[in-house]
C-alpha cells in the first residue's frame, strides 16, 4: 500500500533540473537496487557547516545559509532527500498560529514557497486555496478571533465569517453546528517533498553539496566545540553542525560522547486519501480545519485528504528505531474511527466516496508544542532545528531563515526565545517524560488554548521540600521548567471546577481566592515558596569575579558587601539576555538570582562569556536553597520575632542581604526584596532547614495573620506595580532604556560592559519602543473577555504594539496590561523614536479577541495608591519617576 | 400451544406485537391451568409450579425484586400498546436505563491488601444477577471462612419458588464451615454457646444489600446447625478434615435438616409455613471453596463452574469444574437408573426430566421427590391451609414407587490452581443456556485483561467507501465500548448473554427489548441469571506452587 502511495505522489523532478547534482548522484540512484555499491563522489574532508537531514528543515537551513553568503556547506541525508515526514506530510501552509513568532515563521514560509517555483524552476505544487478554521462553540470562536486580530495587525488578510459564508466558500460542508469561522484567504497548499527539493536545488546552485545515503553516526567535539562529524562514509571536519534529523534528532543528539539533549518524541499520525469525487473537487477549494472535530480536510487530486489529531495518540520509537520502519507503519482504522466520524459529520456527502488509503505518517512533538531551534548550551557550533509538532511545512521556510541568521549573525532578526533549545534542560530528556508528555501535546493541537493552561503529564519532577506541606494545605500547582510552583491555595471546604470546565476566556474560578491572597499580602503577611528561581554563586580568589561580572552586567556591582543589585545581563545590542538580582556576599563572591527558565540559558551565557580562569568558579546552587518570600507589611514583625535581630527599615533597609538565624536554623540568607514591589523579605534557606523554617514562620506568623499565597497573587502584585518579568515582558530585543530601567544601568561605572555602546546610543537618540502600563477603563471584569497577552494595542486607532502580560489589579479594581508601544510612521510604516509625549498624548485601546477596550497609558507605576511607603528601592523608583 | 422448554422464543424484529399475541394465552392465574394440562411449561425446572409460585408470590414479603424492574412506567405504556395491538408502539430503553437495570444487583469484593500486598490467592470477585422470574428464584452467596482459611462462593438456582434457594444460600456455608472446623474450635464454640459467651465469628459475608437473611428463621436454623456440630464433636474422629468430605457432608446434612424441619413443623405458624415452603421447593447449588492453590467445587444440579485459563499465546480457554446433573449427563442417568428397580427404567427419565417433571437430577428440598407418598400426604394434610389448597403440593409425581428419587449429595472436583488459571465463573444455567463456555472464557478474559482480540482492518485493494468503513468501525467500537460501560465482570457477561446478536456483539436494541419485557413475559425469553466471577492472584498462585514444589 505504501508503494502505491509513493507512486501517487508527484514525481521527483528536481534531478533533471539540476545537472550538477545529477552528476554527483548517478550512482546513488543505481544503488537503490544494490546498496553495497560505493559512492563515486567521496565526501569532502572538511566544510564550514555540516547539516544532517534532508527534509524540509535541512534543505531550508541550507537554502538560507547559502543565501546569506555561506557557501562551504555539506548536507547529509541518510536515505533520500525529502523522504521522511516531509514526504508524507499533508502539505498545508497555514498561518493561523497562536504564538506570534510561529505566526511570523509561517507567514514568511508562505511567501517563500509562493515564489520558489519562479526562483528555481521546480514545480512546488503551490496553490493558494485559503483556509477556513471552523468554530463549533463560542469559546472556539473567541480563540479564532484572538488569532484573527493578531493576523490582521501583521498585515495578513483574515476575517471572521458566518456559517453561511462558509457554505459559500466550500461546496460540501455541513454548517448546522457551526457558530462561526475564520477565513485566511492567503493560506496555501504545496507538495511538501517538491518544496524541499526546490530548496535543495537552489541551495545546490549556491554551492551547497548534498549527499544522500550518508548517515551521521556522531558529532565530534573538542573543548566544548564542534570539530567534525563521523559518517558511514568517513569523517568531515567542520565548525558548525546542524541537527535537522527530525524524529531522529533525539537519538543523534545522544549518539556522541558529548550529549546534546533535544527533547522530541514521535507519534503516529494518520490521514486519509480518497479517490476523486464524482464531481472532482476544484483545486482552489479552501482547506478546512475543524479543531472541535480534531480534523483537517484539504483537496487532493479531486478527492480529499483528511487527517487529524486524536485524543489518544500513539507515541512510537520511544526506544529509538531504525528509520526504515517509517515506511512499514500499519494503518489503524479503529484508531482513526473518531476522526472519520468527524469527517463524515462535517461533510456528510462524502459517504459514497471511495477510500484510497489511510496513511500513517509519524510526526515529531516537543514537550511544550513549540518547535526547537538554536545552539546547544553544552556544545558550541552545534545547532538544532527540529520538533515541528506537525507544522513542519508551515514553519519550514521561516525556521530555516531564523536559524541561518542565528548562525551567521549570532542571533536571529526576531526574538525566538519561545523556540530556543535552551528553554529545556536535560530534565526534559527522559524518554518516559517525553513519551507521556507528547501524548498530551498532540491532542492539544486541536484543544482550546485558554489562558493559564498547565500541562498535566510529566509533573512532580522537581519539587520544593515543602511540596507535601503546601499540597496538604490546598495548593494548586503549575509547572515551570519541571519545577512545581503553587498557583494559589484553595481554602478548606471550597471546591474549584474540574480541569475541563475551568477552561475559560472570561473571569476564572480562582478570582476570589487570589484576591484574598493579594489582600493578605497588602495588609498582613503572606509566604510564597519561590524555590524554583535559578540561583548561581560566582566567586573567585581575587577580583576576577567582580571584574567579569562588571563586564557582564549593566548595573554597578562594586557595591558594599551585603547590598543587592537589580541588573540586566545584556547582549551587544543592549537587550536583556537575563534579568537578575545579585547579592554581594563578600568581596569576592556573588549570589545571583534569575528566573526559573534561565537555568540553562544563563549558565550557557556565563560559560561563554566568563574568562576560562581556574580561579573563578561558577556554581549552580538552585537545588541547594529553598526560597521563602515573605510579603507584606507584617513580614518585618515575623522575621524579627524569629531572629531576635533588628530588621526594621532603619537596620535592614530594602535591597540588602544578611545571613542570620531563623528559629533554630543558622545561615539563612535573608534579602530585603520581594519581586513584587511590596515590603518584605526572601529567605534563602539551605534545604535541610526548609521545613523547620517554614514551620517557624507559619507558627510565629499566626498572630500577624500569615497565610500561604501562590504565584497568581505574586503576578497580580508585580503587574499592578509595573514590574517587568524576563521571558514575558523582557527579551533579547528589549533594552533597559525601553522599559524605564535606565536607573539599573550605570553607563559611567568606569568599566566597559556588554551592550554599553548600544545603550549609549539609545540614550542619545532615544528609543523605538517603550514599555507601557495600560489600565483598562471600560472593561467589565465579570462580563468581558479577560486580556491575556499578545493583544494588539491601538493608539488613536492605529496599531502600535502588543501586550506582553496582564493581570487583574485587586487594588485598582481594574485590569492592567503591560506592553510595548512603537511609533510607526503613518505613511511609510518606518519605526520612529518613541518619546514620553508620544505615549502620554495618545488615546489607547486594547483589542481583546476583536473587541476594543479603552485604556489609560502610564509610564510609571502608581505610588499614591500603595499605602506602604518603601525604603531604599522606593527612592530608586521615585528616582526614575523624576526622569 | 406454548413452546416447550427450549423456551427462548425467537425474538422477532419487532418484539412488541409478538408478545401481544401470546399474552392473552398466559395471563396470571391462567398460567397454572394451562400448565397443568399441557403438563410442562416455561418454568423449566419443574413443571406445573406456576400456580403455586404465583399464589404465594403475591404474599411474599420481598416485593423489592419487582421494584428492580425500573422502567415500570414503561411497562404500563407497553400494556397500553397491547390493548391496541393494531397500532404497535415501539419504545426502547435508553442506554442509561439499560445500565441501571443491569447494574441494580451488581456487587464487587476486593480482598483487602495488607502492606500493599494481598497474600490470598483470590484477588476478589464480581457478582450479579438479572431476574427473569418475579421475584427472582436465583440466590448467591460469598463469604470468607474466619476460623479456617479459604473463601466460599456459591450460586443457587431455585425452582417452584425461591424459598429453598434462599434457605440454602443462608445456611449451606455455615454447614460447610462447621464441617471444616477442627475439633478444638468446635468445642470452643459449643462452650461459648453453652455459657452464653460471645461466639467466635465463623463467616464474614460479602453481600449485596438485596441479598437478605431471614430474621424469623435464624433461631431455628441456628439450632439445627448447633445439633450438627454437637454431633461432629461427639463423632470426633481425630482425623484432619478433608475438604471434599466436608463439602459432601455439609450438603447432605443441610438437605436432611430441611427435610426434618418440615416434618417436625414449628409452633409459629409463619415459620411452620416457611419450613414447608423450603422443603417443597427446590434448589441446585454450585459452591467453590478456594484455599491457596486448592480449589474445590461442589455441585448439585445444573449450575456450572468453569475455570478461565489463559494460554501461552494469550488466548482464552475454558475448563469445566463441574458436571451438570441432568438428562444430558449419561453418568447421571445411569446413576439414577442404578438406584431404582429395573421395572421403573422407562418412567424414571421422560422428556429429559426426572420422572418427566424435574430437570435437575440432584437438588436440595423437593421433598416431593424424596419422601414417601404417605409422608407427603401426612405433612400436607396437617399443614397450613395455604399448603392444602395448593394444587402442586398435593400432586404426587406419576410412577412414584421407590423414593427417594432425588439427592442433594454433590459431586466434588478438586483442582490445583496454576498461574495460567485466571478466573472462575460460577453461574446458574440461565447463563449457560445462552452462551458457550468458550465464549464466556473469552469475554471475561478479555474484560479482565482489557485486551481485545480484533483483527485490524486493512483496505488493501478492496473498494470501500467512507460510509461503509464508518459503519464497520462504529460496530467494532461498540463491541469494545460495551466493555468500558461495565465495572463488573459479571455485569459484562450478563450484557453479552442477554444482548448478543448473531455476530457475538452486544446489540443495544436487542438488549433493550429483552430488558423491557414485562414481568409476565420475561421468563419466556430468558431465565434468571446469576454469575460470580472470581479472579485469582497469579503471583500468589505461582508463589504457592513453587513452595509446594
């Protein structure tokens, strides 16, 4: 059956189109029948770049690298070009993606494929059919509207249409159960194998050497750098290696001595091919995506091609298998039954249509449904592009472009942190974890994506020593980088909705619970377990630690011992690679706290930028300390009673760090910061004391009304205080100048630091975007859709940027959105400098799923609203308010 | 007239008009008359009992069985339809209604674990029963022996009413447990009773709330039991108790006590009537005793015990652990003939029934086949009026020359459990007449392991349309989903027994029709079904086996 299908696919035409390549592989084509025959053209002994994998990803990377001027490139494919998932995939190019970076990649891919035939002369089967995403429920329609509003501000045509309009666009569709749909007229269909071959051809013309039937056994690494690859046909020495091995990327990453963790896992994926309809379907008929029915339906040679993402996926190759088996996977009709039912429900007229084949085409999935790209944190020069979550064709062009830019320029032209390999560590590399997680991820492709969704599988991996204590007190958990964190505490006797029922775009069921936690933070004292934060200790025998840190960080770290400094870890462009708090423990050692998901990225950055000096040590001490955040005006009282030490603001002002005893436990690192703008302390407790200190704090705190709180309360507090968080608001493309943190930059600290020049330039010339706080004015918390992030911001009716985070402020009793405002020239669209006046003199609206809400913009946090005046860092806050 | 014992009328595609034709023939009290003239009827165990049964069912305290038939209002609707038979009205039970009927009597017991381990060779059991008679005449019992090791499970199929089956289900396990007790324990118990001290508990019952014990008779039953153990104490042979012997003794002794109690009577008129009802009705019994790897099945009558064995290739096969005592069993026919003079040879078994009347060849109670004619007449005449008025009790079986014709002595089969023996099914003949044991083994086996052997579908070169494929897949899925509807293996088996179509899959429409038959008709299409599925603990069995080696 598989053979029949292969014949049906369009012919591989590209060899004829490229005489040069034909010469190289005349024998390899013969070797189809006798594999023992040696290749006539031997591999080069060296190259700048070796790409492993001849699917859409590998060819796209080769294409874009060669376009950017790199010529010394070898692409190796263990079988035939475009023969794996690329060959079998459905060939739908769809830009309707919820994550904005993915949306940009898909948009670029679409435009690339459209002109590819003209560029290369190779037929790609490109057909602009448009796509219609159907909504069977109101909630689904809301999620489509959210996507539509972000497509629109990107300039991609897109509209929300009625079921009637759907019927007009597609002849076979049953619309009786629909509430609406989203129509994206520019979406397209391609022959995926041909696109891949066209990219290979173009790359080959630009000098890329392509070798089929050559498999990479492992990558050679010396001193943490790629030096070459070992193949079944000999060695190639190289500076860069690109792992585009698709579902074999994990195995390839683990094949060498220096292992690179690429957390991907394959699942079986089924789609159906039919013979043509009696009245063959027009080739321009739009592709239908019915997420509630979990299926997609496209025209295929007058018949249809329809597949889907079932609720009970079948993971495979968990143990790793030989790639050849991909062709021998079984059709499983019983498994396909729910999708077939959904298809016949959507298009009842197809009952009499004759089946041609059920194709089983494995797809690769990642732990968070976003693809994986970037450089390995452990091996320099080792790049990865894999894990497309069955959207390889949509992302292929854009992903290849970004990775090529990354290799050539040091970083892509867009913020790709959501896709960065370094968001994962080795902890996501367990096969059991991956197997369980992808079984959740695959169905999620069709599931409704609501705010604050947490994965349910692969949980309870990293936990605080207090996990059981907190869980017993009603903690509800979320996961970040494998670490369990408390969202909020459900009071005894109170029940929340089931997981499925709690999915909403409106006011969530935990609203009042979090409200009372926030209130307690404001009026009494709360304790939040913040153990997940990444913690490093950097120390040296001499002044090396201070000197190197002064170079890495923008703020002045040459502060008296016991001071805590908030500072950015910037790149050359002045953008935030990390946002940390650093305590000077003594003259020669520093304690650095950064966001949870920085563990791998920050480590790699430090390793790459710190001098290799044996007198300088960096240690990851994340696991050594439990962090308890005491937030609230009574935190002082609790701490002073437990320590018998004076901790009043006069003795222990804000932004200080002291080692003290708490209860019986000694050596507790106490810092007067809270990450929220509220008064309080964070206690860094050696883990063996964690339970003791927690018990002491809770006992002592009783008379001050202490209670547990979770991250949702923390988030509400920090957002209403206009605190930006790295990973949500801050990224590698945002500088301190753009988010009102100039006070954390000491341009004149007497030492050069990374990003200094860029910041100086910004200081002189002004910034092109500005982090702004918006307070929604006419938004009804109970009735209206809640903002999330990614909502377009309009100034005087014109699009100026997107929100990055939002929360309900229980103090303001309003929703607060944080986001960036740009200034696009009205005629040219060119980005102009954003001034304070520009921000202050606009009327703003936030678009939530198509509905616009008036918003008041603010560049500085409210200070009058917050009754508890702060100590030193408030002086700092007011310092930049005067700016 | 009315079809004979094969009893399962072909279920017409439209069941409703069909019974409507039959109905007028067999209404209520008429049934008795029809039966006595035709001589045998749908009550297969014993003919001509309907009248007797009906007359006292009307006063039977356990009306709750009737209440089980939940869609009572639906029956009214049906009866309405019958009046206007020319416009038959279809109605179907919804799947939830079907489930509530099927699950009304289900019961599960899991052997408790200690330290995360269950050291018993039994993991637990599922049981259920579906009535066809109103009230149901089947009974079931399950209990753990507390003074000896082992677990007792049994199904009891009553005929000519449920009185005998009820009494046996309450009493038999006590007789067995007492038979198994060592001398010292018997003494201890007797001393406790004598001095009014608290008694050591002998059995821990595992009962569904609908399984009741008769309060009124408990004193009477206890006294009989006490007499039994006193005799055992006196007889003290000093030998260790053999399970097989204990089972046989217990069966015989209980039957003997039932007979004696009826002859002696009781000053309390309710009890007097009760013991007579027990003695004049009958019951078969199929009882399993599991202790470690030793499995004993004692069987009297035509209920059946079957072992589910998983072969090395994962498939399921059935091993019989009992012999039916009926006309189909040559040895049984031979035994009966051996026990009576040659002159009676022709009249002993007629129409596959004992003396042309009784289907099982062994049973508890049924004193009509055990007592001499004089004794029967004496007891009936001196008995209460209800008994005297009853046609059935007065009726003496034809060719009744050399009683007793019937015995309660069981055949006992001993089986050493092996790791591949996964479960034991005890069920009354209501199950076995609708399903082959091989199918029972497969359905239960697949249910318990959650594995379903269905050949995968491949389109290959065939011309198949989407619609055809969809139909095929939906049917296949229904087969599997019926498994997930049930949390109880016995319920699952009943679902198949009642609802299976010719393809061996549960057909909801059929199931719905079968379950919505009115009380008066249900018995024509199906018999009472009672099932116990005991699941064995292969790990423990394997470990015990190794120890013994």
